[in-house]
C-alpha cells in the first residue's frame, strides 16, 4: 500500500516504509493528534513521538517489542495525555525540548537542545529548536541517506502555515526559525509530518512563506 499520511481517529494507522526506518502514523484523541512510531529496520528498536492520547491505541501500535524512548514535541497538554501510562507500561526514556520540559507533568529524562541527536537503533534524528508556538518546541529531522529528508514538526508547521501563536513576536520568531532551520536547510522533497492533520512537503509550502509573513499567522 502507498503511504498517504491521511489518518483518522478510530481508523487504521498508515505506515511509511523507508529503507532504514518505518514510520507509523495514527490519530488519537478529541483534538485528532498525530502520534508517530519510528522503528529502526536494522535493530527493531522503536521510538514514539507524542504520546498524545488513547494509551491503549498507542500501546497496541507499539506491540510486544516495546519502545526505547518517547519524544514529546512540546508542552501543550493534548500532546502528552497518554505519556504517563505509556512510560509506565514500557519504561521508555523521555525526551523533550529543554525549555518545555517544565510544562510536561512526566519528568523529562533527557532535555533536548538545538542540534542534539536522538537515536532509534542505527537511525539518527536531529532536533531543531523552534521558538514561538511554545518556548521549547522541537522538530526532528531524519536525513535519509537513501532518499530525501523527513521532518516531524509537532505543531510548528502544518499544511498551509506555521503553528498557532498569540503575539506578533512569537509569530516572527517561529517564522524566522522555520525559514532558517527548516526551509533554508532542507530541500523541497522533504516530507513533513505534522502534529495534527495530513502530511505535506516543504516544496508544497515554500511558495507561501511570503504570504504567511504578510498575513501574520
């Protein structure tokens, strides 16, 4: 089956099969959050991004192999509702952006800074700290040696624009970060996995950067 990135709460997961990594996407909870399970194909080690809600669904997706770690992309409550239960069931190590860790009720074992590398088996993910949606949001970049990059953006980038901000300085900060660390650093083919909704690519969104700046959201 071809991966589409379109999932719905209560529906089936969708699996993006890359040469070295499998990315399974599922939607959970009343805010239709996306959670992503990454599995290293060489070692079978797994990492979960955003234990957002519905621990039963997430643990079912994880399966008997468990997870080594779970990354929370940012402090907003809809992204960690199932975190305590998932960690209790799996013993996973927790990661979150350094400046959001205090807003997440489950202790963060490893605070993450810009440029830090998080590993799942033999696969490396590079963290990008993006300020604006929250003070400590992180995106994770997988630079696939066999193809184009992949970036998991949390709520910092969606199809059609950046994540929600409440003040102009937050919006400007988020846009500056997205342009410098994501759009300027990665090619159009880069696949984007957001915290809610459908996937997109940087090439699809890039022509609209100036439009987003003008509208201010």
